[in-house]
């Protein structure tokens, strides 16, 4: 069997905002097809870590290699990595004046240079995947929050990324809509997509994660399989965190 080459390698990564150290010597490698869930208290650096992976934030020291491409100031590398990495945020960031279908077709046409017919076929395929094909011609504002977030996931998938990053994708949703988004994410995990998800949805984490990463104060404090993390976390900080949220 071919060895699993890490598709993401962060080595001794540090990131400052002014004097404040938001990432402190973070080392993490993720294999192709692996599902990693990141949790930890607010302000612990989870979003910063995720954002460094497609250079929405620039790290100050250490190395980040994504799918064999090193992230630095090189714009060609940044562009290549961004084509390879899909991202879904807490806020959906859909274009309000475009229909759902047009939101999905924009990236494939503008960035991937697909013609209209091919982009539409692709967009419809991914709308099916997130179970809302009937919403294609509506404006985002006519959809529920859960549906809008599924559109945002479909939009990222239309770029056919190798890696999907999720930053608290359900934390802006009404409780009754969380499930439909997590179900779509779990289905995506089953396709073998490499995923890094920041979420506090621990039911999802138990079911989907290969590894849990626990962060506190800019550091990775603990990395463990979910079975161990949830029953016997090694660190006192992870225990205290789990006591609060479970
Ligand atoms: P988390 O996602 O775990 O809640 P973040 O990665 O968003 O944490 O933030 C980590 C720390 O870095 C926080 O203290 C936050 O206030 C700070 N921070 C994040 N982004 C910025 C920024 N653009 N400028 C200044 N400080 C920031
Ligand atoms: Mg965050």
C-alpha cells in the first residue's frame, strides 16, 4: 500500500497580531482523506490556524506546506493553494444579488475558466449533493440559514478542492438547522474528502473525526482520537473545557 503523504504540514508555526501571539509553535500534519476536528476555548487560535492554511493570515515563522506547495509571500503559491482549499465560514458570505445557481457558477467560470453550460452542470450537481436542487433560482435571502450554509458548502465544492476547511459552520444557525448542515458535512466526510473542522458540535466530532485537536492560548495542547479525547483527555485544560461544553 502507498504510504499516506501528509497533505497539510504545519511545522513550528507562530503568528502574532502586534505583540499578541495568536499561534505559538503549532505543529500539525494532516493526511489525505483524514478528518480533523479542532476545538478549544474562544480566542485560543482556532480560526487563526485555519486562516493561515489558505493565507487569509500570514504566519510569522515556521513552515506551512499544503498539497506540496509552501505558503509564503509567493503569490503564485498562494493562488495555487487557494484553488486547492475550500473554506466555509460561520457567516455564509453569499452574494445577495445573485441567485443560488449564479453564486455557485461564479468561481468555476471566473477562476477555473469553465464555460457557462459546464459551470451550470457542476453547480446543479453540487446543489443535489447538499439536497437543495429546488432552490437553484432563488436569491439567498429567500433561504433559511441552514439552506444558505449548504449553498456555501456547495459553492466551495464547485471549485473541486482537495481539502475543505470549516470554521464553526453551524454556530450562527438556529438550533433546528444545525443538524442538516452537520449531516451534509458527515456525508462529505464519507466521500473521503480531507477535512479540518473547527466546531463545538461534539456529537459530530465523535462520529466523524479521525483525530481531535485541542487548542488553548495559541498552542495545540492535545491531539487524540475522539474515543480517547472524550473519555480520558490527557490535559487538565481539555478536561475543564469538556466539562463546560458537554
Ligand atoms: P478562536 O477562533 O479560537 O476563537 P482566533 O484565532 O479568532 O481564536 O483568535 C485568537 C486570538 O487572536 C484572539 O485573542 C483574537 O482576539 C486575536 N486576533 C484574531 N484575529 C485578530 C486580528 N485580525 N487582529 C488582532 N487580533 C486578532
Ligand atoms: Mg474562531
